[in-house]
């Protein structure tokens, strides 16, 4: 199983994004496929509201997972994971609350978490419960 996941991961990373697609969008697609291979189910991509944006919303069992995808070619400026600042975290939380309201989900009874998929070069680092 691990060999299959590794091979699939390499195939996804070798996909070249179309000219109109940014690197960020490309890595969001890669992250979504990679998370699906880990057993998560996609709910929506690029959820936007006035307060912020969520790159991916996935479901793992009964838990809604709000995922921020970050890409850095290298870690010379602090790396991908460290680029999710407190301000960015606040915006993601605001967008998650907006999502709950728009979909009539009781925030108090819905399990959720905030994950980060950080790409440094082409290697994903999945940080669960990042904030």
C-alpha cells in the first residue's frame, strides 16, 4: 500500500499545471488528491467569503477538516508551514464560521479541525490540528 501511495504521489507531482493555473492552484490539487489517498473526502475547494478563504474543506469520518495549502520552493524564508501566520489563521477561522452559517451547521456540535499541508519543493508535510 505504501509503495502504491508513493507512486501515486510522484505521478501527481509530475503533472505540470496548465499555463493559466498558478502554482498555488496546482499544489491545492495535489494536496486534495494526496488527502483523498489518505482517506479524506472532498467537500469543497477555495471557499471564499468577505473575511477570508479556505483552500480545501475535507471530511474525515464525522470531522470537517479545513485545510490551508502552502508552497515554498525552499525554506530559506522560514518555510511553508511558518507562513501560516496568526493573521492568516484568524482569517481561516472567520471563513470557517461563515461556512457553518451558510450551510446551517451548528458550530458547537460539528467536530472540526484546521490542518496545514506545507510543500517545500514537492514534498508534502501534513500538519493536523495545526492551530
